[in-house]
C-alpha cells in the first residue's frame, strides 16, 4: 500500500515549487516526462495552481478505457492541456490513493496547502462510459 500522506505532501510541495510558473505551459509539456507517477502528481499540482490563479470553479478530467483523456476547466468553456493516457491513468490512481475514494465513486474534501495559505478542494470521482470522470471543485 502506498503512503497516501506522502503523496498528498508531494502534491503540496510541487504546488510550492511551481507556484511562480505558468501552469498551462507546464501542463502542456508534461507528456514528455518519463516518470509517470511523478508526472501525475505534478499535473495535479499544476491543475490546482491553474484553478486558483484563474479563479476556476471546477476542473474536470475524463479518462476513457481506450486511453483517451479530456480535461476542461469551468470558468468559461475551455479545454486544458491533457496529460496523455498513461499519466491520466496515474492521476486517477494518485487521487484515489490520496482521497481514499474506493470503488471509483465518491466525493470528499481535499485540503491543499499552497505557499503560506491553503485551499479546500472538493474532489468527486465516478465511473462514466467505461472510464473515470474526476471533478475538482474550487472554493468560492
């Protein structure tokens, strides 16, 4: 069993590391990363930073069984850079480990420290059309 506390801590550390970068630019280059587990955590961090910086209401990711990945942000209709199929599956695994959402369906709050403040995200996961749908809702 993975140490889920350390995954959560790693996401927070990556948020701190990338806080002064352009999250969308970093997200668009993540498919080049070779360590898929690290890339998944990096993508989660960048998605959180993008949501905070852009006042997003929600970020959604759909990972299909066929390897397709679609990511959208809800503040205006906009598609975000996809992490790709391998990293997308790892994002689902990492969020499942961090949130303890079992059976592919559920919702839970996730506190995330970013620099000297924190934010509470609402993570929701469910199976859809043979794949996994994730929603990350930002506090208003």
